């Protein structure tokens, strides 16, 4: 098991997926992250999500498109067949658009709730669509952990990779809030990112992470001022310090929020 | 071990070699049972290794049957169901529900007022039963807060609070009492319990619809095995809300009467609410029951209907056997998912009839509690542990005439039986499956 004497987990990244408005893959994101440049935060573009069959793509909810897009990118980069990978999908809010539509209908005419919208409302809708599209019969999960959704999902994925000695797909995403929910939820743009993790180092290893659970909160991340708007716009952007470190490919340590008063310390090993 | 069960044809129903034999109706099945042409078993799905059993050192549940283990044990023994005519929704909906009494007048203590909502109220009511809160706090004291994980399972969390906010919008905005953002996220239960208990270990919510609080046992086992925690507090809580009642109604899956799992006349589910809790540790008294194994899988078939051959369920079962070292012949009792939808029960009945000897006993307890969705996994784990403790197989309440696809394993009435090893099945939307294996503690 890839565990150090201190109880840290060591996992190797084999693939990275990224989609944010106007920045549609990891190579584009890495350029901006290396330079500390601003990310676009607006626009109506939708992820291509070509891994979904065309009829599913047309009717799939926004989080499904987003999660499937980044997951497919990470698998392609890792050159791993998605069908073989256990997968963990993390999101702080789930499908904010469907929640708005469902709650609006329930408040006015509950008998008019759409059956499709309802079955798409489950937090594991992206995991469901993904496993169907890729014919993946392995374990799939959908998790959430408030501001720590990215870190908690990453930790669970790393645990899975280490204990079952299998490569694991991890995807994190959130979309923009709409309707009355937008008044309380701080999420104004879609963003998703994905990693393929393996406990074994191999020819596909792009970077190595050493994960340590910290029983205290993370200090505020020092990020370039140009990226502040991005961090404000989507909860999964709590992961930005990790991706910036990966883009720069230099050894460093970042700390991401995890639980209410805990954090995940991640050493990016050169 | 599960690949050679088809007595009639001698064919494996899921070919280990990737073959996909057309399946003939096997002995004991009606000729009109669903014709199953399984896909090949995915050859890349690795067989997991045996795990070291974990002790379940405390557990409890609160549901329509009442608060705590005594109420649930008594209900099972006396075949007392908890379903009632729907009195929850303002818009009339003719169905039965499994409602927990009194939540409306049980606000959270003042210190936690920000988290007040039906789901967290049920969590707080439930965690106080059977001394569970004390046991959890003692574990935190014993191991240190940073060594205790908190793993939550829920499907809709506190979405009831979001629904309420939309009903009571003030100039298009949420009313002031419902502006705490945490209430409107799937991890609402997690933030509340982490704050209330003061754990500092990993804390995460699994929200995979109706398998959520079964999967938390698997996740907790991994956290202990990898050394990230010495104990895990598991909580599965889901409450009645408009989303699920009217959502399942829109899918035409809600029964107009109390649900009748596996009955020929079944017409769908009855929705319930519940809170279940378990404390997992590496060691415990010899009398404490054990988590022996688990299996998780994906159907890869459809968002809201099960794989017709139960492929995902069979893969989960194979992994549960591999992790626990059990074989079908060693299973005394199976607490079935048994939702009472036409499709779930047909697929699950064939699975049980195929996979287990005639002497194994199986039942669904959904007729007692309703389908408690994201809480069903842990509620039914608790009912299974109680069945072990009491030496009874709970009958399948409300069901009298089993579907002809059911095998002889289905228990309609209570039976007396020593249960040493048991399984619980949980299958969720998105084709998300989890099967847990439990062992009884040594009798004193």
C-alpha cells in the first residue's frame, strides 16, 4: 500500500482534465496558471462532452456535461480505458439548476414535477451518465463536503487507489447557481477538473502527490490577484493552488480546505 | 464462486471468460420470468482481497417504527409496521409514508440553531438514542478528535429547507431564517454533525441516492485500513420532502397503498424517513457484530431502472463475498433492497433465487419503514443487526402472494433462526449498487 510511515498517502497523477469558460483543457489552463494570468469567468459555452452519445449529450444536465468532459480528458491523457476505473465525482452543490427548477415547481404545482428532471437531480447523476457512457461496472461514488468537496473527493480517490491498488478517476465540478438560490449560493460559473490517480509509479506518471490530513484549517491560499475573480466564482476553485503547482511542475506544498476545521496538505513531489 | 449457478443450463450467467450465454429459465423459475441475456462479466474488474473485519461497537436507528433499537426490535418481532396515510404534503398525494413523529416540535438546541431543519432534527433525535452520542464522544476522547472520521450518507439532505425557502420567497429572495448557505448543500448534515461532535478526522458525505448510507460502511473501512482514522462515526439520514414524494410520483413509482415488496400485486414504493448510526472500530468486544465485507458496483445501464440481469448487483455480491470470505451457503439472512417497484423486485428476486441455496432466508423490511432512500442502507444494516441479536428473520410485511419469480428463500412471515452471517442489498438511481456483509458477535 502506498503509505508512508507517517500515514501519508502517495499517489501518482496520470491524467488531468480541465474545463472552465474559455479554457477547455489542461494545456490551456496550465499556461494561464504558470503565468498567474486571469481566467475568463463568463460566457455561455458548454463543454463538448463527446464521450456521451449524441442523444444523451443533447438532454444531459449541465453538471453531467461538465463532469464527463473533464473525466474523459483525464482518462485520455492517462491512456486508461474508463470502463476499468473506479470513479469518484465530487461537487459542493450538485445540480443547482435542477434544484432551482424542482423547488420552483414544488412551490407552485408539485404534481407537475418532471420525472426526468427528478431522476437527474440525484447527486450521482454525473457518475450514472459516466458509467453508462463508458460501460464502467466498477464502483462509482458521488461525494460532497462543503468547501472541502475537492479535497475530500481527492482524499477518498487516493484512499481507494491505495487500498485496492487500482487506478482511480476523480472528477470535481460545480455549476452556477440560478434563480433564488443564486441569492445565497456563491457560484456564478461552471468549473470542472479531473485527475487519474494511481498508487503505483509508472511510465504514465505526470506528477506525484503526498497527501496528509491536517486536523486544523488551511490558511488562506496565496494566489495571483488576477485569479481572485475565478476563486470567488466557483467553489471547486479551492483546488487552484494544487493545479498551479502542477502547472509549474516544481516541488512545493499546498493546503486545501477539507472539513469544517480541517484541511488536506498536499506535497507535489518533483 | 458465483459463476456456476445456473443449474438448468450449466452455463455461468455471467461468464468469467467473457462469454455471454443466452440464459434459459432455470429450475424453480416461471417460464415467463424475465429472459436474461447478460453481458459478459467485465474482465478488468479485479477480485478484491479479504479484509480484516471491523467491530460495530455502537449502532442505533430512528424511523417510523420509533426511536432506538428497542422500538425497532419490538416492531420486527410483533410485525408492527410504521406506515400511515400521507399526512405530510399540503398538496394531497394518495400514498403511504413512513413518518417520524414529533420532528415539527423538536428544534435543534440553541447552539446549533443555524443548522435547524427537518433533516438535522432527525439526525439529532436519532443520535441521542441508545447512548450512541455518548459512545461517539467516548471514541473521540479515546482516540483523539483527529483520529475519528465522520462519514455521512444522504440522498436529499436538507433540501426540504430549500423547498421551504422557495415556498416562502420574500421579493424573490430566501427568507432570513433560511439564508444559511450550508442548509442548501448536500453536506448540510456533515457540517452540522462535525460541528456538534467536534471530530477532526476526515469528514465526507456520500450521496449516491439509495445506496448512499450503505457505501459509507465501505468508505469507513477504507479510511481505517489505510490508517487515516482509528474509528469512524457513520450516519445516514434522509427526511420526507416534496422532491422525493412528488418526484417518485412523477416517475409513477409510488404505491397508492402501503408498499408490498415482492408481492404479485406490488404497485411501487412507500417513502419513509430515517436516521441510522454506527460506530466502527478495529477492535471491540467479542459480542459486538462485525462488518465482514462489502461490494460496490455500477450497472452502466440506466439512470432509474435496474440492469435487467442484475449485472451490477451480481458484481457487488461477488466483491462482498471476496472481501468477507463468505460463500452463498454461509449466508443465513439477506435484507433485500425490495423497494416494491415492479422492476427492482423482479430483478432482485431472480438474483436471490439464482445465487443462494433454498435454505437461505431473505426479506424486505420496506413494508415496516418505507423506503428511506439515502438512509435505507444504514437503517437496514441496523435492522439486520437486530435480527441477528434476536435470532429472527423479519417477514416481508404487507406481502402475501409472492411474485412467481421469487425463489424459496423469501420469508413472508417472521421465522426463528440463528443468523451468523447476513447481507444487506442497496441499489440506487444511476445504477449504483452496494452490498454489505455482517457477522454476528459471539453470544455470551
